[in-house]
C-alpha cells in the first residue's frame, strides 16, 4: 500500500512471500560454496516444495486465492504422480472453499487419476464426495461416502464419511437410516462427537 492509499501495483511481493525462494537460493549458494553442484532436478524439487509450503500457509490463513495460485505454480513443475495428486487435492480444496465446486470436482478427479499416495486417497475421495454434495448430486455423493465407509480403511476418514452420509440421508427425508448411521457412528467411533 502506498502512502496515498492506493494499492501498490507490484502485486504480492511481500517479504514473507519471497522467503521460500530466498531460502532455496541460499541453499543453492551454500552448496556452490561447498563445491557441490546440485542436480537441476534437486533445485527444481526445492522450489516445488517451497511453493507447496507457501500454498499451504496461505490456505491456513484462509487466503484461498493466493493459495490456489501457489498450488497452480506447484503443479507447473514436473512432479511425480503422488506429488501431482497432492497438489491437485489442495488446489481442489481451495476451489471448493471459494465456491467453485465444478472446478474443485475436476481437480479431485484428476488427483484420483494420478494415482495419489495411499494416505491421500481417502481425503481425495471425501473431498470429491463433499463437492458432489455441494452440487446437490446427492445420489453420487452418498455412493462416494458409502464407498469410503465400506472400504473401512483405518487410514481414511471413515468417521467423517459416515457422518456426512447420515446428513445426506436426513436431507433426503430418510430419518430412520440417518439415525441408524448415527448410532453406528457412535458405536464405532465413540471419540467422535456426532452432531450437525
């Protein structure tokens, strides 16, 4: 911001946004002083990881537009499939938070086609189901939540999927099935405070 109250046209070039790039440059310089020559892939990997970390920091600050920009920059790097899935998942979450549900759904589908790491699969499936629910495509959302519940993989958010499945059933007027799912949720996951 300039003194006259006008926005500086240089964009988002604050010290905090440059810090990851400066960190990567410092690492490269230190390697050069030590006589090491980093491989181009290592340098690119450093920049990619720093870009991803900046995107997550923006996401946590609820600056979803800036976070999405960083995740798009991250995806511009040549990434292994698991890393691409991670970037697409986070970009999809940003899109979902901004209300761009169709774009989010596309990112989640692309993340699943990468394929994602085992730990990420459940989160992508859950986020995809949430996007479908946001589009009021309740049949598809319920199938997606049910798939997570039926997989019963401890690395996946089965409890959240079961809660959201119950919410879908309640939204469709099926209180009996919603109550059955809530009772099963309380039985299987007593640590979860089931509420809406």
